[in-house]
C-alpha cells in the first residue's frame, strides 16, 4: 500500500470543519462493503475533504474512484516503475508541485514538456504517471484547500496533437471530473499554442461547463501573476522557487523509491465485482451514462 505521511490529528486540527465522526462513519461504511478494500481513515479523509465534507457524495466518489482503478486498464495497469516504458513516460512531462502555496492556500502543479520528441509522446502513459504521482503526493502532504494546474504548452506541436487518442481523452476527462480525491480550482495555460482551437475541439466535447469555466488562457506570462504570485513560481518563470527540473527530479525519485508499495497498492486498490451488491459493473458501464456519482463543484 502507499504510505500515509501526514498526521491525522494534525489534519483534523487544521481543518475544524471536518467532522471526525462523519469520516469514521464512512470508514465503517467502506469496511462493510463486500466489494471494496478496507481503506484507511486517512484515505477516506482525503475523499471527504475533496467532496466538501458531504458524506453521501464521498461514498459515491470512493466507489467511482475504485471502480475506475479496477476497469480502466489504460490508466491504471502496468504500474511497474522500473520498466523502460514507465521510465520513458516519467521523463516526458514535469511532475512539479511547487513548494509554496498561493495566498488562498492552493497547491500549484506545473505541467511542462521536458522531452518534446513526438516519437516519445504516449498520452496513456503520461496520464498514468500523473495519476500515480498525485495518488502518492496527496498521501504525503495531506489535505489541501485546492490544486491549481499550470500547463505550459511550449514544445507542444501538431504532431503531439495528432497522437492523442479520442477515447482515451474521454476516459481521462471522466475520471478527472467525477472521481478525484482532491479539488481542482483552476487550469492556467501559458505559452499558448497557435492551434488552440484544434486542441479545444478535441477536449471540449468531454468537458462539463463547470470544468471549462476554470480554464484560463494567458497570452502573456505576466497575466498569470494575478492568479499565481511571482514568489510562488519557479525561476523558470521569473520566480524565486527552485527550477522545475529540480522539483521534477525529486518527484521522480519519490515514485521510484515506492516501487514495492506501488505493486501492493495495485493489488489492493480495486473493486471485487463478484462481491458488489446488485449488478456487477463492467468497463462498458463507465462511459456515456449518468450515474449517481460526484457532480463537480468548482469555485
């Protein structure tokens, strides 16, 4: 299993709106579900906080998250961090959580190409790496008021765009919109490509309005500063924090060091459909239907 590196008591003290008794009731509920693994109180807390402390929504999102981990093999299988395929994917784009929070208390992640070679661009593997990284990272830092993603499009070409599989993109957007154990507050695109219309034409069919409303496109880097202050940003963008490559290297080493934990995590963190009350779910049940799962709430 992936280790929990934060202290529960400290988290409850930092966020008094979190009701301990509610979290513990959800833990008991999870442990009583024959098809679910026995998640820890810390893991349930992450979901509960992401769902704005709604007990029922938390239950639904936990089920959805576990179901996707089980059935969407393109994004959640083959997590051998020592394989050449994974090693290549982990060095394509930056895994860069910035050390300093925004004044609102949000954590900033920077997505930037480190390797622009189109022949190395494999979107399923890149998304897989990102999901695994965030699963590890949230267990390291604990509750965050929200996450901001800066997407630096420098180096992104029509060649990369042509290699994006539409169905994979659809699956990824469904997961990001309905099953995340943390809150997304904003996406900020910088060094925006000239073919932005083509990029959006691929993405928007799978996006809810609430998600698109938190997309921001900046023609000038300075426009970003009103959302993410300069002292939060790395030196790459004129800030004072360490460079993206250094942050990425720390993240890369953290993932590699958890090789054995990830193997156990993959075995544990899944649904047993044979034990699910009612009708078992299949991969085909996850797309194109509206279940009773999490509805996005963005600020």
